[in-house]
């Protein structure tokens, strides 16, 4: 039977069969995915074949993993050289960000977007807690909206307190499997509580002494929405989003849409857009055709990749 992984807790998985029944599933023996070096060989969103275990009701064994159409992956929080698959087989991601309490850096946003571009996942950016904005925050929001919408990303202001912007964000979820991601304390769980009031996802406040969010979701988990074939995946809050080492430095600019469109204008095919002469990317930055913050994010990510590769 084909099933979809809805939750992973390490050794056990919750899988929803094509018959609509949920099963507790586990991997037996030496089953593994050849050549995949990740901390979790099976991720939420994976399609798997399961075999029912006759001795126990609603218990199954995972026998096979289907090929993924895409996934979001980041470096493991415990080992920079290992990858962790956040979720698989996505239609899109909603990246929740904040302008205060906590504040999300543009570097964090750009790292997430680059990873999503690398694995072919569309992204909408949700700037949460707009009811707390002063004019300074609204000015920053308008700048974010201008920069990222020009690159093809949707940008929404959202207040879960006043419900302003909620209908627009909800409309993006229709008939899609959507990953909900962002830093801890940014309001993901509060949003999911509003979308799925029966689930009662646990929430916590932002840490007063650090200004950073507290982790509330331990494992990624998928939920069915009541409308149509719509599903959302709640994920643990993340402090930093590490780009994985398997992205080569020469590839990185392909995952910045504004750079990708200009690569053929660089003098050298292997241009890294740092010190090379005849670089179309640096010219575009100087002419304000590429946002300076985006270019600085590119340089910071480039610097974080293994030096042995270039």
C-alpha cells in the first residue's frame, strides 16, 4: 500500500495510507537509501510503500521510499557535514519572518530562499506581527516587498491578532502541500492553531533575555486542512539556516534569480562574482539593479562553503 509520511519521531513514523487510515510505521532490518547522507533517510512528505504487520492493528513496516519530486534540506544542527531533510514533495513553503521580537535578518531569508531554489521549491514570505509595526517597520516591510516581489516571491504582511492579511495568506494554501518554516518564536504555531483550532499546537513566548524564540515543535508534522486537498507541514523553529556543503561555490549564483538572469554576461564562465574582471553581477550591484543586501548575503553564503572547492 502507498502511504504518505505525516510525522517522524526518529525510529517510528506516522503514515497515512491511500485508504485514509493512519498507521504507526517503522523501518526494519538494514533498509536505507543508497548514497543519501542525511540524518533522516525518511522525511515528512515522503511517499512510501508499507506492509501491514499482522500481529498488531494499524502497525506497518516501511518497505520502499518513492523518488522525491523535491525537498528542503539544511545542514544538521549537530554536524555541519551532515544534511537534514526538513520535508519532501512540497508545492511551496511559507517562510515566516519578523521585523521585531524576534527580528529576522535578510541573511537568514536569503539562505532559506537559496536552499529552496536549489531544490525547486516555491516560497512566499510572510512578515508576521504587523499589528506591532511602527512606521519604521512598515518602511522596512515595503523595502522587503519591493526587493523580493521583483524576484518572483510573494510577500505578505500578517497580523494574527487583528486577522489583517490572513485571507491573502490562506488563499496561497489552497490545493497545495505547504511547508511552514521560520525562526523560533515567529508565530508559526500560532498561525497553525488558527488554521487548525482542533490541534492546539503548543506555543511559547520569545525569550526576554535573548530576544530569540523558544523551540516549541520538536518534530516536523503534516496536517490536513479541511478545504480540498490542502496540507501544511509544521516544522521546528530554527535559529540559523545552514546551506549544505553539497552546493558548489560556482553553483551558488544560480540560486539567486537576479544573478541567474545575468550570468551569461560575465566575461568568465566560472565567475564567482567577487574579484573577477568583467563581472556582470558586480556591475548590476553598482548600478543598483541588484540589491546590495542580497549581494552581501551571496558573499556570506559563498564564504561559508568549503574553501577546498574553489
